[in-house]
C-alpha cells in the first residue's frame, strides 16, 4: 500500500482502507453469484455489517472493508474492492458444498 499526502489529506492505495456500505458490497456479490446460476441466496445488512448466505455451511460477512468466510476449516478474507472475484470464489465453494450434501 502506498500512502501520500495531497492538499493536507492522506491518501492510500490500500483497498481495505476504504470503507464501503456492506449492503452495497453484498449487492454486488449477490449479482455476481446470480450471474453464475446461484439463486438460493439470503442477504441482510445494516450500516455496520452484513451477511450473505450462499450455501449450506457457507456464509460471508462484510464489515465494509473486507468480506470474510470460513469453508472446509479455512478462513478467507477478501477485499471489498473485488466483489466480482469474491463472487467467483464463493460460487466455486458453493459447488463444492453442493457435492458434500
């Protein structure tokens, strides 16, 4: 991450430094998941945190800076700046979860 000062304000290129509304981030993730054929999604958000239930045992939480989920004993943290990438990864995991049931 690069930090610089412009007109007395500190700017950083670290995507996690920018806070977005969890509802907006999760809406983008939901669109990406629906584009990949997932339809049984549950999304809820308030100003501070939100969640999207993708499949049995796969729920992602968003705090406005990161998306986090656990699957197969592994915890993943993903930048909210890459909602499309998160949707791709979650769709891949949802297919794995479907095969486990």
